[in-house]
C-alpha cells in the first residue's frame, strides 16, 4: 500500500468509526476545522490526561494553569506576534493555490531524503551482513551529493528567513524546479509574509481600538501568570507551569487533515530556571519528552530530533521532535530555550516587575525559560497513524487500531453470546460493576465475530464474552485485541486485569 493510500484510509477510518468529523459536516464542512466524535473525544481526553499528569503529578515542581483565550492585546505586541508571527507564502499563478514557501522546500528536501534511503536500502541488499549504513552515508558520492544539496537548501532558507530577503527563497524554489502539486507548473508569484493571528472585537459596537486576538499559542497565558503562580504557590526556581488549551492560527495552507488546523489544542509547559542553567534543562527536557513519547509503545525508529535551522532571535537552542507520518517525518513537538525574552518583554510592556528574588544569593533577576510545546491534535494523528493496521485473518482483512491500552477510547467490551437465557442480564451486571473505573461498552447485536471486528476497529484492548457456562461457573472468555488469543477467567478477576493492563498509572510508571 502506498503511503498516500494508507493516509487516505486512516482519514476515512477516523470518520467511519466516530473519531474525527469535518466541522459543520452537513453544511459541506469548514476548511481545516474538525470535530471529535464519540471515540475521538475519549482518545483525545486520554492523551491530554497522560500529558497533564506526567507533567504535574510526576514533577513536584510543576503545577497547572487554565488561562483564558482572550487576553490583553498588548500581550501580543510584547510577545512579538503582532509584528512577527508570519509565514512566508507563495502563490501558483496557474492553480491559484497558495503555499508556505518553506514547506514547499521542506517537502522537496524530503523527496531527496527518500532517494538517500533508497540508495542505502539497495546497497544493504548488495553488501549483506557486512554493510555499514552510517559509513555508506559519509562515503558514497551520490548519497553525499544528495545530502549536500539538502544542507545547501537549509542554509539558503535560513538566510532568507533571518534576513527577510524573501527573493532568495523564491530563487531557490525556481532553481530546484519545484512545481505546484495541483497545476504542475513553476509559474510562481513573489514570496510574501502573512500574519497568522485572528482578531475580533471586545465590544461589538466600538470602533477599532479594542481589537482582541484569539491566542495563537497558550504559552503567553503562562508567562503573564508567572508571578501570580510563583507568589501564591511559593514556588522556588526551578519550577514549571503546564497548561492545555485551544489556540487559533489563520493557516492559509491547511493540510493533511488534523495536522495543520485553524483551531487546535496545545499542551505547553514553561520551565522557569536560573540564567546559565537553561541549556542543562533544555537537554533534560529534550530527553524527558522523548521518553514520554516512547512510553506509548511507539518504535523509536519512527521518531527523530530535528534542530531548528532558523533560531528565533531570543532563543539559544530549539529542537523539534519529528514523527514518521504516512506523508513523511514532520514536527509534532517543539522544545525551545527562550532565555528571558518573554518575561523581559512583559516586564517592559506591562510596567510590572517580573523578577525572582533568590534568597540564597540575595539577587533578583528575570528567570530563563525552557518550553515544551506539543499539539494535541497532531499527537492524536500520530497515535492513530501508528496504531492503524490491516491484517489478513482467515482469508479476511481485519482492521485494528493497536493503541496503547491506557489511551484506548473503550477499555473493554462486554458481549453476551446470545440475546436470551439470562446472558444479557449477567453481562449487564458485569458492565455495572466495571463502569465506575473503566470506560466499558456493552453490546448484544450481531454475531460475536462482527462485534469483535468493530471493537478491533476502535482499538478496544479487551472483549469479554458471556456464555451459558458463565451462568454456572462465573467465568467469562476474555479476548486480547492484538493476539486475538482467548482465555477463560473468573468474573471477579476482571477488575484487576483491566486495572493492570489499561490504567493510566501503569502508563505513567513506564515513562
Ligand atoms: N509556544 C510555542 C509554539 O507555539 P509552535 O511550534 O508554533 O510553538 C507548537 O507550536 C506545537 O503546536 C507544534 O509542534 C504542533 O504540534 C502544534 N501546532 C502548531 N500549529 C498547529 C496547527 N495549525 N494545527 C495543529 N497543531 C499545530
């Protein structure tokens, strides 16, 4: 199956099984806005909870916050978003489609990267066991030439973005012969910058000077509450503030389903520390966040770090965690060492001192900040892409979501074998006992095989079948989603089994 086929399948599966619907579906949808259905909301809540608890419960010095979406407009001036939160855009004159110029270049680089991987695969087959891939990368002339080309493009893109000379980016697109994916032509406009913030009015009747922005990131809500939390929580450096919440960006080029949305959710943590210690904490959080991802049972080969080629002027280190989506490696999370830029600017713009007084040294200073920032929707797509599998079983295809049990929307389905003889009643009793601690589902429609398949398709890790013997021996058959193996267990053991296999606490312990 080609990767684009696989991606199409994942998107239709998400709709068919109640994970993600286009927003305003019956009105024809709204570009780049999505709703989460009955299974999507459970999976998303579980992912959010996994992130939030890992930050706050597992770290004595990290606390939560829920700041509002509307904030004082000067915040966005201070943060630099009013003047600098832009994307370099380019239009194709034939298709009239607009693209992010840097993304066109990155996609082109990815194609070259794939050529490198193909060369390496071919060589590995040719040389067999003795093959050393890393040596090949640094000695094979063709691979080295491809890599040099990628590096050159990085350099030009970086220079163009940093200097604001967007002509060099257009020249690069032309020189590389990058074509519009729709029209196939190279008939491009100039590259221009577009601001991504949505604005609205505080008072509908007023003129224009009460313009408000819908927040484009949750981080600023944390910065402006830094002092409130530090003082009321008597927090000592280093400490962190974590929050999850909606953010809005006018993404002109919305692409790839929930990968790039206009309304999305972020999970961000700002870690305040002493100046001079920030790079130590940056490395700590880089490793820590990768461990968190791997705890979800996703192979490490599907992740990579990607250092930012364009460091914001206030950052002294920044890296993305990228995931191998069906359309290639793309950013899912950013870890940024933001120095004292944000607090410093808010001090300047608000006129309020945002210093930390260190009782050990009797000094006061603006703390430095390391942030971790991940998109919940992008994480959702990541786990869905990783979990989606089609397997041949007895001449049939079973579609299964191999989600980590702790994040699966439904933990266990209770299935009476037939709709009579007291089996539905016993199933109901089991359901009633389990529902306080687990999201359980009960169903007596259709054959047991069809019911298993439906549960596989939404990633339910366990199915419990209640049969006639259950009435006498108080045992049921439990079926494991991934192996499809079945075993007979006592009804009274179900709670412990589900607790051991599906609880959030075991997932948290595995980080
Ligand atoms: N406070 C830092 C910040 O906002 P960012 O790299 O712009 O950094 C962080 O965003 C994360 O938010 C990204 O890694 C991505 O997962 C998510 N994200 C950003 N824009 C998004 C969009 N339009 N749709 C979905 N997720 C998005």
